[in-house]
């Protein structure tokens, strides 16, 4: 592989998403016998299957489980068989956090809701399937809680250190160029995702601060909470941790200095009252936050 391709590959981590679901269908023995008789076929040559669950019961957890897979597909490029994919290193932690955090939590919530009412679920399934219902077609409540609808991210050997790299080196020039182009596109998408994520991480708490200042002015709010300013400061820390080279850019460095110097340092008590000084402080916070938002967008649009 040429040096450029190796350089591109080095920007990715190789990961496999392994998921375990649940059986959604089972053989309907009575229907199978009827089908064989109607077609004058040999015994066992035709099999009829039936759905195990009413859609309204199973669709919520199925949807949540599929969203985990979709997130992995959206933020990786397919690399090998068995669900492996390449994730840009710069967006690796964001992708992992998204999958193991809110998406997996949604699956867990839906699975728990199903398991907590498992006896009622089986009763509805019995009505749904009629004479074809067999309890052995369904997992136990314990299995549902521990073995069904699971997702696991497995780090794999990097392509540059695996036998696959040698195979790619020996492939035709066209194959190599196609692979490199796919990876470059994935890298560009990964960087775009990172940009959007970092902009939102910084912008969201600033927008909330502006909204709170305006609410205090109109009387729709009474107190500026310390957590509002702490969230702004925490966002700066997170962004610096996620992309340590980004804060060095001119626009973002200026924005961070502005936030730390004119927003975060303001005491919450000085932002909450009706006194002229409090109104002045609130206006300072709003102006500094708006200016910071402009600088943040400039930083990631032009320099990242």
C-alpha cells in the first residue's frame, strides 16, 4: 500500500459491534401440517412460521436496538466481515459514548419495561397466537434481562497490523484506490461529526445562559443557578479533552478566553437581582456569550 493509504488507515480504529437479539418467529406445527396436506407434499418438506409477539409489544425495544446498529453504521466505514468497521480515531470516543450511553440506556429501559411485565406479555402473546402458543418458544424473564437485546463493542487488531493489511497491499491498484477513497470519505464524515459535536457541546450551555439572563430580565426567572455557569466551564473542559489541538486555533482560543474571563468568573448573585449593577452584569454575560458563539462557529468552520 502506498504511504498515503497507510497514513489514512492510521487515523482509524477497527471495531466490531456484536449484538444479540431475540427470536421473533417460531414454527407453527399445526399450520405446517395443514400446508403440507394442501400441497400434497412430503412430511417435513414445508414449514410455516408465526410471529411470536404482537408488534405493539416488541417494536419499542426492537427500534431502540436497531438504533444502536444504525449509529455504528453511520459513524464507521465497513471494513471486514462479522460487523467490523473503521471509526475515525478523532471521533472514536464520541461514537462509543453515544452507543454505550444514551442509545444503550434506551434499549435497557425498553427491555426492563418488557421484563417487568413479562407475565402480562406472555398472556397477550397467548391471545395473539391462539392454539399455536408454546411458552418454550419464548425466553425466560431472566434470559430477557441478561441475554437478549445486548450490544458489545469489541476493539480489533488495527488493519495496519493485521493480515488484512498484507492482502490489501497485494490487491490491484484499483482495489487499493477504491478502499482508500472510501476511508477518506469516512474520515471527512467523521471530522464533520466531530465538528458538529464540539460546536454543540460549547454552544448549548451558552445558549441556555443567554436564555436565563433574558428570563431574569423579564421576571420569568428569579435566580441564576451556579450550575448554569458551571455547565459552561465544563463544556470548555470537555472540548479541550476531546480535541486538544483545536483550542490552539485563533478564533477558538479567543472564544475560550472570552468565556473564562467575562462569563464563568461572574458571581451568580450579581446576575440575579434587579439592581442596575445586576442588569449590567447580565448584559455583559449575554454580549460575551453571543460573541463567543460567533467565534466558536468561525473556529470550526474555517480552522478545524
